[in-house]
C-alpha cells in the first residue's frame, strides 16, 4: 500500500506534489519521492517521512509543469535508496512511473527481463517490471509525433499488453517526456485511483490523479470520480484529456481501504469512506445487541484514530456514551505499517495514553478497526486494564483476517495472523478481554456498498475469505510467496 499522485498544471508542480504527499502520508511512512519534468527529469527522494526528506530549497530545482510523486509502504522490495519511487528510464523519450499495488507474478516477470532479455534490474521493486514493460511497448512501432490521438492509441495498446502479462494489483501514474501525464488502473480496480480537475480563468484546466481525494480541496481541484477498472487516462502537453477503458473485469476494489487505510474524508469508487465506517459501527452494534442482549457497556471508546468513526455510530446505536478514552500522540506513525513486530509493540504505548477518568471502574467497550497480528489490541487491553477498567469488551469493524494479502497490504504470512492460528475463544484469552466480537463479512460488504454511486460487484476480501481475485493463487503458490516474503525480511 502506497500513495501516488500525478499532476498536470499550467504552473510549476513541485510544491503541489509535495503538498499532495503530505495529504497521502498515512499511506506510507518509509520513503517518498518527487519527479518533475520539462525536457528532462528532475528527481528528489529519500528515506523517512515527507517532511524529513524535502525542504523548501529542495523543491526549487524540481522544474516543470508535469510531475509524479510517491510515498512508500513496502510490500515488495527492500529498504534502500534504490527502492524508492518514482522510477525512470531514459528510453524511449524518457518514461517515469510510480505504482501502488503488488504484482503476484513479479518473479516470472523478473526472470524474463533478466534471463531472456539479458537486462539489468536496478531495484528489488516489482514496480520496475511495470516501468520496463511500458517502456518496451511504447518503443515498438511508429506514429506521427504531432498526432496525439495516434499516440494515445499506442499508449492504450501498450497498457493492454501489461494487462495481459501482469497479475496482481496496480494503480499507476507516469510521465513521458515530450508527451504528457499518464495514469492507468488494473482491470479489477483493486487499488484506488481518483482524479480531479481545476478550471482556470482562461478556460483551460489542470488535472490531478491520486490514490485518494485528500489533497483535492487544499489544492483547488474538483473531484471528478475514479479511473475505472482497466482504464487509461492521458493528458497531453496542451492539456487535452484522453480516456479509454482498455480492459475491464469484475470490479473488486480492496475492502481494507474502507476499513483502515484510507483517510475518512476520502471518497473512493463513489463511496464515502467516512459514511462506510459509520455503517460498519452501526452494523456491528446491531450484531452486539443480538449476541449479547444483556450486556451494556458504560462507555464506548475507539482505538484511535481509524476506529473513531465506527465507534461513534456504535455508541449511538447502543445509546451509550462515546468517549475518547485513549489519547493518541499524532506525531507517532501508524502502528500497522511499522516495519516489524518489535517496533509495532513499542510504538503502541508511545502513541496511546489512557484517560483514567473515562476508564476507571467502568465496563469499557473498545472499538478497533481490525485485529491483524493481535499486537496492538493486546497492548491496548493491557493499558486499559492497568487504568482500572471493571470489564473490557473488544469489537472489530473487520472480520477475522486469516490469509495473506498479495495485492498491496503487508500481511505476509498466515502464521503472523492471529485469526489464522487461533480460535475466537483463544484470541479472546490471548488479548485478555471479557467479550470479543468480530464484524461479519456480510455486514462489512453491506456497510461499504449500501450507499454511493458505485459499480462495485464485490469488494476484494482475500485476506478474510481466501477468495483471491487474480493471479491464479493456489495453496502451493501461497506457500511459495510466504516463504519468499520471509526471506525478504531477513
């Protein structure tokens, strides 16, 4: 899971790309990069948070009115300067690319690139395979340089070749020197990609393509919706927008975007993330009343901040007081996307402080967005217990996560997933709670799809139900991918 953004403007874009990354920081904390262009590329990247990497002086040399940027949460590749996006190659013309997602068949693609084509990969990123495929496809054939429609059709054929060869999830923003800004989304639309338009006084328009709508308001862009599954968009140097659906399959966007990853003020695939989380809490509260009709907590508190919205509606549905009984230090990063288990455990107490007045001598119900490894939830329960809670109940907006994700979320192995190796009763005992309740898969899907002008056939829930959308993922392949990921972490 990463954050990507591409901007076409009539003014220099470096500062707006930086602002966009700030608004996408929640999608990746390990590294970030910005690349702009006119007749050449101007890149700048580094390890760490966006504010740590870029200073105002760093943005001055980043010239050009077209650019792309990326903030990284690694699911493939290592942790080094060479594994930071955007990536670029010098031929043909010069192509740069930033990618959010994960390629299931990266090893086969890399073997073909290195073994059969005798080419060198400069990084361990699966994104580099996408870049080279796009570059190779654009390098074949010919077209009149001033025929933009012909170039767009060539671009569509090039992306079609990627759709035929690549398995997995990918939302992409790219720039081609001398041509313009490109964006495309995988045929299942697993990873999000939204776009917006900013109309200028002279009648021209600027365009933005990004993982979320979070930066649109601040930058003056009006949301225009989402790139459709299998769609290619292109903005040429003159600012003309071309769009075409090249290949579309069953529309199955990742449900975990709504549960955890996306900011609540985002609208993805026609669905308000905030409203979907309200409905998650509502459905969960109704289930609580059915399963535990005689148990009513004194207070409902969220595991901040992602669960705040669901906890609010849960408390309202139960008629119980909502309280922010855990204060979160906003300067500590998101625990789930910390690089290892030790860092996750340590950061929980660093970032959360219980409020005794809201907890002591009370029956406390905690709403969490999900229970993945159990690390964060267990530490939270301990803290609330230490502050004198009479009883502790835990509910999860997300169903049990039992399977690894191969489409862009760092859930690498079933043995790390508590719901994969423990029964619900064992999980309850391990966490140290008096009652435990998970959202059902049916209620989660209903919460996401109840409202909105969407065309979601069914969200991707492979990490919950084991139904993987693409990539021909068999048990043998799962074991091989799990083993490879464990080796990558060593």
